[in-house]
C-alpha cells in the first residue's frame, strides 16, 4: 500500500496533469473558433466537415484514451484507478472552461450553451450541466481515495452498477436529444433541467450508499 505522503505527491501530479491537459484542450478550441467563429462562438452551429472534422473527432478519442491511460498506470488497485479516472475527467472538464474564460472571456455565464462533445452525436447543454457532473466526479473520486487510505473500498452490487449505467445513458440521451436539429442549424431549445436531475439522482443515491457501506 502506498504511504500517505507518496499518495499525496502522486495525486498532486495527477491534478496538475488534468489542469495542463485542460489548457491544451482549450488552446485547440481557441484556434478552431478563430477559424470557424471569428466573431465569437454562438449558435447556430457551424458544421465542421472533411479532414478537420476527422481530426477533431480523433482529438476527442485521444483525450479519452489519455484519461483512461493515466488512470491505468497511476495505481494497481481497480477502485483507485477508477478514482483517478473520475478526478482527471472532472478536473479536466472544469478547468477547460476556466481556461476558456481566461483566454476568450467565454462562457458569459454558467447557463451559456455549448457543444460538449461530438461522439457519437453532438452533445448540447449549458456549461453548468457539464460542470456539475464534473464536480460530482471529482468528489466521488476523492471519496474513493479517502476510503482507500482508511483501508476500505466502496461496496456496489451488480444492481447498483446497472443503475449507474442507466443514469449515464439517460444523461447522454438528454445531451444528444437535439443533435439532429442542432446539426441541421437549429438553435438549442430550453434545457430539460427536471429530466436532467431525474436522470442524475439515482446515480447519486447509489454512490452515496456505496460510500456508506464501504468495507
């Protein structure tokens, strides 16, 4: 088992990596907006086609592989690897918007709509909808590591995992619900906050229960 000091040092580097990766991601977006949104990003969406679209999708795949890769090499224990994945993803997503605010003064508010991801279809939603999930991921990963340092691990049944996966699928459906219209040049509609909360709640309940039953 890693000593607390060694674990703390490793986690500091993990967080720094996440913040730095967010800066690189934001820098790429700055360049893309100079090309496709010289007057500032706004809907309707400008469709990126051809080689640039392929490069952009490849970049998103590479980003996910980087996050998974860091988690795989960080620790030997499965739960700690999962904790690293959650923290890296969450910190990266939050600081992506922090860096965009620093570089471009955007988003104007947490309720500004954004294209969150492109795979398999464009995800659309307010910045807050993505940042809230990112923050939850950071908290969950931190709790898992805290439990590990106490010699404990979260307890989740197959049913619990099924509920979490179902919540994730429901959230993806909410983010991609308007994808065909957005891709066709339409403006985003009103974000369904009630459905978003309803989809997120079961996963939060399961996660809270898993932490309480840790052993």
